[in-house]
C-alpha cells in the first residue's frame, strides 16, 4: 500500500466546489489586489488567534521579514533564535544585515530551550547587542512561551513568534483560577504564519500573516506592506510589495472554518500512531522515540481539549534513520527530514563566525528525526502499513 507524506487531493475532494466558488467570487469581483477578501480574512484570523489585528502578506517568509523590519532590526543587531528550523527563520534575519544568535533546543520538543537563551542573555559581551527574540513553534507545538516571555520581559526584548507551523496551537499560561490557554502568535509582540500548501491551513499558492495586539506596530506594518507609502505615492518608509493575493485570502477564508476539525483529526492520528508503536515494542526496545505532546496532561487535568498540539508534522527519532527512510521509500511510504542540516552548519553562513559553534542537541536531532504521514485524511489501514513497515525494517536489520 502506498502512503504519501501528504495528500492534498484527499483534502480537496470534499472542498472542491467551495474553493471554486471562492475563486469565482474573486474573479468576478475584479478586485484582485487588496480589498474586501483580504480584510475579511484578516478579521477572521485575528479572531481565531485571539489578537486585535492581522495583516495578510505574501508568504510566511515575508511575514518574518516585515515584522523584523518594523522593529528596526538591522546591521550589527543580534536576534536570538533556534538553529533547528526552516531556513526562512534565519534568512529573514540575515537579509536585514543582522545576525542570528543561536540557542540550542529542548531535546523533547525540539523548540528553543529557554535555559540556553538565558545563558546567552547573561553574557556580558552580548549586552546591548541583542534586539529581539524569534522562537519557533516547531511541528505544531508551542515553544515554552512562559519562560521565554519572562526572560524577554526582564531584558526588555520584543518577541516575534515564528508560528508558521502552528496556527491554532495553544499554550497554557498561568492565569486566575488555573491555566489560561493562548494561541500561537498571540503571546509575543507579533506572530508570523505561513499558508504554504502543506501547512495545516494551506492555500493554493503562497501566503502569510502577521498578527499583533499593538496598534502602532500594525500601522507600521500596513505601510511597509505597500512599499512604505501612505498615502499612495508618498513614501514614509522603504517597504516592499508584501501583499497577500485576494485569491489566496478568499480560499483560505473558506478553509479556516475546517481547521478545528483538521487539527482534531491530526491529533487522533498521532494518538493512534502512539498506540501502534507502543504495541510494536519498538519504543521499549529503544529503536524509536515518539513525539511528546508536553501540554496534553495539563489539558486533560482541566477537562478541556484545546489544540495543545496540532501536529503539522509527526516526527519520531529513529535509530539508523537514513537506512530506515530509504527502506520506507522503496515500499511506498512517504517521509521527510525536517531538518537535515542545522542552520549554523549551512554553507551560506560559512565565514560568519559559526564554524566553532557546537549545538549538540540540534545536531543530534538533525541526524535522528524523521517525519511520518499525519494528514487528516490518513486511514487506520495506512497508519498500520507505516508502522508495519518500520517494524519490518528493524526486524530485518537485527536478523
């Protein structure tokens, strides 16, 4: 049985007419740049994320770039971030002439480790040079925003959340009478999202969003989005063409209402994988390590079901990872490595001072992690096939 890593056609089938209706509405309106489709989608995303404002932009990468630009990040500045994420996180910093300051990851969640972040902030040689913190909510689970936020507040640093993989993911923050759950993107100064087709909320092309509660920031972002002009042809700033297409906004707005059900299906699939792998004996044998939903127990205690993990990816650690992946590929099982080379080891940053930097947790994760199919339409039979093939690989390897 073939099991792809992602099957967008399976998602499209029940939504096809709804999506075509949205496309037709935009085409017939002839309002292709900005306009009501953008504004409506922005309002809905802001409400979903629990923020006052949202700004549609051209991609998740541009969401990061425009947010950092609005903060005035530039040459000589340092931005604390993670070395274990997609290139756009680092690329947006480098494009502004600033430098990423890498803190190693938590080995359980793969997110930025607040303890490593604190070590960097305490270094006298970096005092005054760090201008922002850019945590990533990797694979659909929020970073430890309680501790990250407290550190950022202590050092008076803005936090820009890279929530490209985590729209709707929730984080428990202490509040009166128990935990107060906050969605990804709503806990820093701003949150940045991607609507790349493979995301839990994916478009039919590229797109992104910045959300914030800060009125001054949203006003600046709106100006930067249209080449820094306000009014038209009068340029207060040097911005760019960061507009979200109306076509993408209309399609994404239709899909947004399905997002809670898709999140629930992904969680259900993750829990089914967990049971299958536990029964297989591979976990007990130390052949694989399952992903940990670190906020699940708190949600269970409170008898609520927030999106404590939205499983943009279901990522295991696997012994002999590369040979396992090759075996699965031969048997029609789609997998991916997110990410095989930590950012501080990328060729494009050679000569920038990272050569001697050791970040062992990120480097170990890059060598061991493997993403398995987790999309909502995955069937029980397909998940059995994935696990059975993995069991077969380790059985053959030990014989």
